[in-house]
C-alpha cells in the first residue's frame, strides 16, 4: 500500500514538472523538434479523354494534402512547357485529395499532339505531375447566342455572347469577321468577345462570323439606317454652309456623301446627329434633290432647300450688239460662266463676274423691236426681270432663222412694196428653188413653188408690176411672175448667149439683162453685151454693151441699183483692176463712168434709198469677206463709208427696200458655223 502511494506521488510530480517545462518553452527559444519542415503535397497526371466532336477532359490526382494555393493543368503543343506562354488551366474548386478534372473545349487545333501535366502551387513552389500527351480532335464549334447591340455604326464596339470562343485576346486562333473584313478584338474569353465594327466594310448588312481553330459560327448584324430630319436654312446660295440634322450619321465626314442632283457637296463637319455641307458651284437645279449616303446606305431627304434666285438691280439703258455691258445685282453665280443672261430671249456671253456684278457681251440678236428684256438664270431657273435695254446698232438684226439658205442664189425683186426672194430651202436635201414672199409686219415668209427649171446662177428683177426670172438655162429661160394671180408666164428667151450670174435691173418698166460668164466650157467665156426686154411689146432689144476694159476680165454677179431712172453697175470684179463703176442712162442708151469703187470687189449686194445708192458686204478680189457698207452720192459722185452691217463679215447675200426701209440678209461668213445665210438685218430709219 505505501509503495503504490509513493509511485503515484512520483508520477504526479513528473507530470507537474513536465507542465512547468512546457510553459517555459512557450516563452523561450523553440525546440529543435518544432522547427522541422512539414512534408510537401504531391500531384499525379492521370489521363486525357478526347471527344470526337472536339475538346478534351484532362485528369489528375492530388496524392497528399497541404497548403495548396492553386492547382490545375498546363498544356502545350511542345513538351517543353513555359508557364508564361503556354496554356494554364486553374481550377476554381477548393483542392482536396483525390481525382480532379478540367475540360478544354476551345483553343485546340485538330490533328495535333498536345502535351499536358497536372500542377499544384504550394507556397512559392510549383509542383508538376508527369508529362503526358493526347491527340487532339480540335475544338468545339463556336456557338453564338446573341450579339449586342444588334445594330450599330462603323467603329462601334459590340459584344458577342456564346461559348467555345477561345481564351486569348492576342491569339491568332480566334478571329471575328464582318463579311470578309476582320474586326479588331478588344477582349475575349471563352464566352464573350468584345470587338469593333470595321470601318472597311462595304455593305450595311452582315453575317458576323466567329472563327476559332477553323470552326465558325455566324449571327446577323446591320448598321443603323441614317435618318434626315431637317435642313437649315431653307434657302441659300452657292458657297453657303448648310446644316443637316438627323440620326445615325457617320461621325467621320469623309464617310458621308451628299449629292444635290448630280453635284457632290463638300462636307465640312460630321457628328452622329448632324453634319455641315457647302452648296456646290456645280449645282444644276434650283430646288435640288438631296441624297445622303452614310453608314453605307443611301437615303433621300423628304425636303431639300432652294437656291436664292438672282436679281438685277442696275443695267445700262442702251447698247450696241456685241458690246460689253455691266449688270449689277445680287446672288449671281460665283462662277461667272454658270450665269445665263438672255436679252430678248437670246443668250448673251458672260465674260466675267462676281456674285454682285457680271460683265456681259450683248448678242448679235435678233432684236425685231430694237430693244430687249434682260433675263438671268442660274441652275435650271431663268428669272424674268423688268430690265430693258435698247439696241443702238444702225443695222438691227431682226431674224436669224430665215426659212431659206441664201448663198449667191438667184436674187430678189420688189413689186408694189411686196418683196420676193428666189432661193433654195433650209433643207439641203431639197435641191429645188422656191419663191419666198416677205411679210414685213410679222417678219415671216411664204413659200411658193416655181413651175420651171431655174439654176442658182440665174438672176431676177421686178419692173414695178411684175417679176422676171432669167433661169440661166439654154432654152425656156425667161419667165414673168404676176403677184396678183400668183401665176408664171413664159416669155421669149433671152437673146444673148447662155451665161451664169448676169446682171439685171429695171428702168421705166423695162428689164435689162447683161454681163455674166459662161462657166460650163473648159475655158470660161465672159460677156459684156446687154439686152432690154420691153414688157409692153413682149420682145427683146439689143442695147449698148457694157464698157470693156481690155486690161481686166468681165463682170460676174455685179450689183446694181437705180436712182432717178438711171442704173448703176458696181462690183462683179474678177481681177484686181476691176474697181470701176458705171452709170447707164436708158434714155440715151449710154454708159457713163462714175467714181471708182474703193476696191476691186465681187459678190456684193446693192440697194438705193432716198436718192443714194449702197453697196453692201462682198469679197475683195484675192479673198476675205466684208461687213462694211458703202454709200454713193450721185450729186457729188463720191463713195463714203456707211454703217457696218452687223458684226460679222459676209458675201453673196441679198438686199431690198420695202416701204422706205432697207434690208440686207443671207450670204456666207466664210465659216461653216457662222450661219449668216439665215440672218436678216434692217436699217434703222
């Protein structure tokens, strides 16, 4: 008994002693036993399960437990792993002993050998399992569940939601395209891609395609349609800046286009809800249609704007044709030739100008009333103004649309203030000659058919009551026209040799025909003989020959005028020395020389007015045309320059006087585009 008590007491003392020593250890230097390291956890790489439809499940096992911060797998197409560049898969579930798995359904290439191993992170240390490999069947096909937003603008940021997209923003294994244009990917994970609508796309509707590891999925996407709401101001002029308000406009000015009719406007600034543009100088319509192309779509404005119409506030009272005048006003086109100025409906040439001033050349005419209203137009609109200008030209063009083309044709004759012209029609395919009667009041012409053959080289003349035509044919070559009955009567043939372009005139009711040249023989034949047709006797009588200058050739298509029962023959020159002029006195059957004409000239026109004779236009021997007119004063036997006829030279025209007014027309200006043969001028009284 005492022995058991002693033993028990001894054990109790040992326990108390140990407790005291343990308490001291907590406040003193640690023991060697407590400083020994704890055993590290370990991991094993198990296997890989490959799916035919793509993807793989990797398996590993945690053998021993410990303070594990991360765990998972690393895999690579190379057996030399690099945790900074290869694919790391971290598992989110808390680590626990036993088997763990990771599914890889994207970022895998097909028919590729991959190496993988499990790993755990223990403190600063990474512990790997054994390296194994598998043959990949590729990734799962991407699935897109939605796109947000479903509509957008160029360069907008959008998001694609789904799965199997891949995991690397910088990897080339996944890309997004809009049709065939690549999108810039901002970020990507296996279920969300954030990317940018490419500015290079060319259509507004697309299939947005996600392609990962060669497999693709697509979803529709479209750009917003632009909307035009308002254009301000409602009226403007060229070069003004207008503002268009709307929605879904492109914020990059160069990607917007505004067409005003067929003219392209310059876009100055652009925002999503407005843009500014300049009214182009090339605008062709006063109220142009406005077409906007933005976001790769074209829309029409429900309402456009209008061009402010020009106005003329000051113009000269009078001017000559072809003279430069200055028009002052507002809202003229800044490009001078885009302004259209009309004087009495005839387009004037705009030489220069600004938006407030135009320098204009007055047109030749016609100005049948001697004045004209000035109208101005820009784009497709002509503004009728109240501005009038008088035309001061002594010779006034009253028509430029004669229904016949007179170029050295048979000629004219006057009967009781009725004027007739023998000429061919405007239609060049019609080779016939017609009789045209002039209506002075309406400046119009009436055509009659000539019932016999007449050549262009014939001549005609009136004796006051009838008209007579020499046809320049060998037979049946002289005819009489009665205006009262509009009938033709054949008269005795001209007794002289057949000839071209003879000269004719009438004094005291008798008709005289002479001179001319026969152009049919190989060697031309000039004639100087003259004959009188006495209408009362219906017969021809030989009269004195025209004076023959042995040093010059004959006269062809010479001009004549009659003053005080005497005829004057001028021109028709065929050589440089033929500038003499002659007076024929029927009462004495005598030719008298008068003052020489200023030059040797042919193809002139002639008329007499108020006791004086006039020679118009023509061509000097040696070539060239003239617009001048010469006046002959029989009292002083002198030639004086008269007013030029119009502003274009011409020859082989015609002239006549009716009701005390002289007219000159037709002829050629020497250029195919002069069209002088269709013009008619009137001498102002």
